[in-house]
C-alpha cells in the first residue's frame, strides 16, 4: 500500500472545510493514517516548496501557507498519490473540473497566489520526502 502527504491549506481551515475534505478522502476509500493541525513556519515551507524557489509566486506562496493553521495528513491506499491528485483537481481552481475538491469548493479571489485548498504529493519520491518533513517522528516503511 502507498502513502501520500496531503495538506489542507490555511484557506481550507479558515473556511471550515477540513471535515468536507477528509470526508471526500474517506468516501473514496482511503485511510487517514496521521493528522496534525499546525501553523507551519517558513523553515518547513522552504523545504516543502524547494522545487518552486525562484519562481514569481514563491514568496506569496510561502506567506499564504504560513498565514494560519493547516492540517497535515498522511493518507494511505493503493495508488493514493495519483488518486488524491485526481480528487483534488488541477492547480487553477477556476478551471478545475466540477466534482473535484478544487473544482467544487475553490475559486480565484484575485490574490497573488492560487488559494486552492489542498496539496498532494506528486510522486513517490515527493511523498517520502514530504512525509518525513511533516511527520519526522513516524516510521518510514512499507
Ligand atoms: P500543490 O499540491 O500545492 O503542490 O499544488 P500543485 O501540485 O497543483 O501545484 P504546484 O506544485 O505546481 O504549485 C504549488 C502551488 O503554487 C499551487 O498549488 C498554487 O497555489 C501555486 N501556484 C503554482 N503555479 C502557479 C502559478 O502559475 N501562478 C500562481 N499565482 N500560483 C501558482
Ligand atoms: Mg505540487
């Protein structure tokens, strides 16, 4: 079985959508293996988004992601990395497909960075790295 790192971003927590997002993950059949509500400091976010360093949206992204509590989750199930990204929808919430988390629940608010409610790891390598970053105490196995 596979694991992925999901974040309910600060917009999702502020809008009271933690339950709705976890409901969709569980309804799909995946299992919540770990959960942690926290406000991320810039240090963890610098590591989390190191692939985006230097891009124009990097600073607004880090500011937004540290703007309030977020919910970090480890989600488990066969092909969950691909499956959660499919549940989440595409990055731009304006055009994300209806039926997806971003397509149903997010939109463009005219802000410098897309507030698109959730993050999901994009590969097995990212998942392993991100789970170790957000949940440093848990056993990395499987
Ligand atoms: P994550 O699951 O958060 O990693 O989203 P993603 O994999 O769909 O997108 P990506 O990793 O490419 O970008 C990370 C985040 O940066 C996105 O979720 C957006 O919030 C923001 N972002 C990415 N690309 C753009 C862009 O072209 N313009 C703006 N304004 N924001 C962007
Ligand atoms: Mg990404």
